[in-house]
């Protein structure tokens, strides 16, 4: 009886140690956005992004950020020191169109302008991973 109890206790211990490790391994498989381009925009300069992007004020003073979609400025705001903002390019374009902003077909890029006066802005153009397609579940009929 003692050997049987030890065998069951050992099996339960191994199962308890194995499953949390398996769950942790699945959580680590989440992908992070890939940086397509990272650059620093000096005051008075501009850069283009054809993907989603993150802007960050790198200095201790406010920075004047402009984002041009099509031929007009759509985002016009001040970034506080060390402030970071993320933009979804398709979402920003759809919101701009909803607000009556005219954007021609094929103009699917943003021009990010730093008007300073003294602060540098870090720009990261990022490519977000695609949502995984759901696998066919043969038991979906019964659920």
C-alpha cells in the first residue's frame, strides 16, 4: 500500500508541475509587433509611415506633432515630455473619412511632422501580427 501511495503522489506531483509549465509556454508564444522602421524626427523634419506607428516625445519640453493624411493635417496636438502615442493607420484613416476628411484611394500612408520647437520625436513604424485564424472545431455542433 505504501508503494502505491508513493506512486500516486509522485504522479500527481509531476502532473502539477507539468501543466503550469505548458500553460506558461503557450503564453510566451504571443508575438510582439515587428518594428518596420525606427527613426528620430528632429524639429522641422517629417517622415512617412505606411503602417501603424508609435510616436514618443524624447525631450523635456513639449513637441508639436502633426499627422498628415492625404493632403491635409488630421492630427494636430502637443506631446508632453516623455509622452507616447500609438496610431492605427487604417483606424485613423477610417475615422478621418467618417469626419469628412477627403482621402483619395491609394493614399494609405501618414506623414508625421515634428514642428518642435526643440524636442525630438522618436517614430516607430510597426507591423502588427495578423490575428490567427480560428481552427475548424469538429465538435462545434455539440457546443
